[in-house]
C-alpha cells in the first residue's frame, strides 16, 4: 500500500424521499442559486417539481441553466459561468447525472476566476476556489456526486478532457434510487459499464503489487454492479437493485477504491474520450468497446492480476494465469453483450479507417494525463482488436 | 438497503513518515493544545518526540495530559476537562489507540459544557459542540480515528458505556503503520479481534435482508484482517501487513460498513463491556470469548447469514445452512486461538459463578443501547457456553 491522503467531505443523503432535503441543505450556502440540469427528462418525471418546490420552500431565488448534454460541452459551461457571474449566485444546484454535475463543477470553479475555464482542463491553471455545490443524482454511473473530478468536451478543438481537484467535491449530494427508475435500459447499462471501468482502471493500473484490502473492495463492487444491473434491466423499478447499483457507482470513484494504490492511470478512459469527442457516442458504450481490447493487450504482458480478477469475480477455475485472464475478459465481454452495450467499433458506426485519427486525438489526453507508455501506434493496435 | 446519511469529514493522512504533519495540521485550529496520551510507550519508541517536535515547530503551546489507561476511566477524563478549561486550550491532540482517542473525544466534548461529562454517556445530554481534535494513531483496533464514537468506564459505578455523535469525528487523523511495529503480539491480536467484532456486529444484526454491496465489503475486510494479522504476528515490522491491518481497522467502523444497514445492534460489545468493566480484561480478549458464544446462539435461530459468512470468508463447502454456519464459527474460533486470543472465560480468570453478576451489569447497557431482546437470562445463557 502506498501513502495517501483521503478526505471525503461530501455529505451523502441516500434513499427514498430524500430529494425534499435539497432546499434546506442548499440554503446553508446562500440565498441565490443557479439550477443546472439537462434536456428536460427531470420534467417528465417528478424530480424537477420536487427540487424546485424544495428550493422555493427554503426561500431560495433560483436562476435556471438547463440544456446540459450527455458529453457536456464547453460553450454551455461558459454560458453558465456568465449567468452565475451576472446574477451573483452564491451556490449551484446540479440535478442530473455525471454530465450535469461535471458541468456544474466547471461553472462553480469558473465563476470564481477571470480567465477562461478551459485553462483548468489544459492543466494551465489550478482550481483555488469554487462556489458551493449541491447535487441531486439521477443516474448511477459517473461517481461525480462524491468526487472532485469533471470532464468537459471542447467542441471546437474536439477534445474531451478531464481534470480534478479536492475543492471540487460537492458539499452535499442526494442519492434517491427512485430517481433512476425511468432511466432507459441502454443508459442504465452504459452507466454500469462506466462504474466497472472506473474500478478496473484502478485495479489494473496500480503500480503497487500488494493492495489486498482495496482489491477485495473493488472485486465486491464489480460483482455487485454486474448483479444489480442485471436485476434492474429485468425489473426497472426494483428499488433494492437500483439502490445497490447507485451506491456501487458512488463508491467506485469517491477516492476509497484508489486510496493506497499509488499512481494509477485512466488509459481506457483516455482512449474512450476520443471516441466520444469525435463521434459523440455515449461514454459507457464507448467504454464497453475499449475495455476488452485494452484488457487483452495489458493481460498479455502482465496476466497475474487479470487472473485474480477472473477467479474472484467470475469464479474462473483455471490454474494457468494467461488462460484464466483471457477467460475473465471473455466473461466481462459477454456480460457487456448481455446488457446490450456494444463491444465493437462497428456497432458504434465507427469505421476501421478512423483508427489513426482516434489514436492521434487520444494522444493529446495521454500527454496531459502523463500516460507515457501510450503512443499512437499502441493506441491504434489496441483499437484494431475491437474494430 | 435502508436510507442513510453518511458524512466522513475526517481528513486521513496515511503512510510512512506522515507523523511530522501533526503540527501544521493542528495549527489550523489554534495555538494552545492539550496533548493526550497513554502510559508512556510512545516515549519508548520515537513517536512522542516526532509529535512534540512537530507541534513545537508549528509554534503551538502544549499542555500535556498523559496517563490514559486501556479501558479509559471517567476520573481521568474529568481531570483532562479541568485542564483544558483552566488553560483555555483551542484544540486537543490524541496520540495513541482507541482508548486515548476516546478519552480525548470526551475531553473535547466535556470542555464545552458546564455539566458533568458522564451525562453524555448516560444519554441524558447530547453533544452540541466540541474542541477540534487531531490524532496520531498507534494501534489498529478501535476505529475511533475516523468515527464519532467514544467508550469510557465509570470506575465508581463499574459501568463501561459508549456513545456517539457526528460532531465527535476527529478533524484530522494520521495513520502511520510504522507506529504499530512495536505493538506486542497479544495486543496486535486483540486489535484484530476488535476489528472483526465491529464488522460482524453490523453484518449479523442488520434488519435489512438485502445488503449485498455492504456484505461483500465487510467479508473482504474480515478476510484481510485475518490474513494481515497472521502476517504481522509472523513478522511484526512487515510494513505492508501492518498497513493493511491498520486500514481495515479504520474502514471497519468509519460509517461505511454500516451505511444502508438500517438499525444495527452491538450485542457482542454490550456483553464484553461488562467483562472489561468488572474484570478489566483487554477489550479484544473479552470479545474473542463472547463472539463465538453469541454467534452460535444467534445462528441457531437465523443460520442463513452465518452460512453466507462461512462460505465466503472461510470457503466452507457445505450446503446445509446450519452446518455451514457452525463450521464458520468454528473456523473463526480456531483463528482466535491461533493468534493467542482467549476463547473461554476461564482463560480470562473469570469464574462461572460470576455469570449472573456480569449479566446484570450488561443489562444496564442493553437498556441504554435499546437491545430489547436481551434479558439477564439470555445473556447468562450465552455466557454459559463460553465458561
């Protein structure tokens, strides 16, 4: 285990009928707030009403900033920052999934500075302050509700960049599993794929050979993500399964899984971000294509950890590490197929001829994230196995 | 999964060479601090020097309050409160294990009120404010470094009572595994027993039948506690094993294991507290006596969860739940024996004739903790199986 600092200041309110707390919880930070949300699905169920009723009851003045897209874009973040500054809002309320929360985080940070918000993502400026942020989560996927990460796409340069800072952790996040009952099957599955990707990025890229406590925690989360997603797809309003999936998504990326692992990389996300940036595919759908390819490439060089994964998560009974590793990857790939998440570029309508362009795009993020071992040839060779 | 609120504000600094941060971290809260520690073992290794050097370098004035005993006593807490008030300290620094940190928490809360501190433990008063608290942990056991619980023994009434409050969570805790290298074998084992007891109290007393995410997390922690303790006893300065054991101890009782379980009880601790209060036995040594007895009693009525535990933690291959449950309890009991922790009252020099007195003492805590199903007869019948 490596040294670490762990600070989880986000207060979590989890469970049924908790959304009504958003008003009082937010009122602790100010009187005027920016309400950030997406394309309006929260108006089709009752979540928008629950949130605005609670904010109004708490005496808050609300300025709305709707229209966050999946793969949230920089121009929309800039509009939100302008709005926040114009109205002098004292806090931001995000109602949505990771895209909405990430957009809200970028607004929270951007509202405190005079320079362009994209400089945070290029690593040219560091976040030193932010507006307080409260969240109501509506999708089990990104884990943004309890961490300091944010991912934004610059639609001009076609770059999807992520960055993180301790300060960006939300002050309060409300996790009501019933808010995810109406998430469609495909996005439920993409969310579960994202959760598993977060865990496996850590699990397979740690440079520390001995992290048994974290390993078992992560293996348990993968098993539960797989099982709860399967239950949810069979019965979308299964409260217990929605709750399990939601809590797995938060635990997967709130700092606990990575604490003690030392330097970890996010190579599967690095490659997927280029698929999303260039072809606007759903993040989870891109990940289920990239993951088996990356895992096979990595397992060829270092099969032991992949074998452990196969044995503990999929009960693979195979003594040979390389064979066990590959069987585990096959199990996971089959599960992606079972839940309807694509496993080839073809299914994403991305031609094989696009691979060099994707690899070149990915390299920009590889440099910022310091994933030094990845050059365009390696990225292209990984992608060629999933075309 | 049940509704829950989870707030983990304690900042954790984990790893080698982290103790030197205690000065700067504490200086954020004030200039004059009370330093609470135990019987002086921290002077035999270098921890006392590391802490006082760091506090002095950060410009802090230090008032010392040494002498905390294992099973910390109320009179010593009262002395600490008097000292804190007299000197007007602005923060408390605890250097030790759970006993020291619990004593420090009671001082932090008691220093803010005019009434006697014991009223918090009797449930007559609630904690509304406390002095800031920073900790340097020297024993993997209690988990007090990241939670809001505290346990104190009233040596006049012979009651060992525990209470908890969100506010009592330390602001900062420093966990350096090297600080535990010199913990003797028996106290290392008692600590590991305590960690497992914390996990199993939750695991076996939850009223929610479906908590698969939490279950796998807890099963992983038990496996790692068992394995790392075994390694540490074979080689006391095995850094990785000490680190694993230390991190398990914190994770076992920081709120994560219990989040979502609903109402849980602490019946094994309830009974053990009477052994400690009446016979001053080490807490972990008392627990390894009580646990197999309580588990067998409980498993007889509800074997399913015990069977799951046996299968997943000890790889018991037995289809019948009752038989599997008993085999799991036998495995755990044997492990207690292996690491030198007692499993009978006789080993603690407690005669069978004392059982009625112990049961009567335990009843006082059963009432405060609202463990309604436990009357003196049931407690006595459980204890009779471990005499």
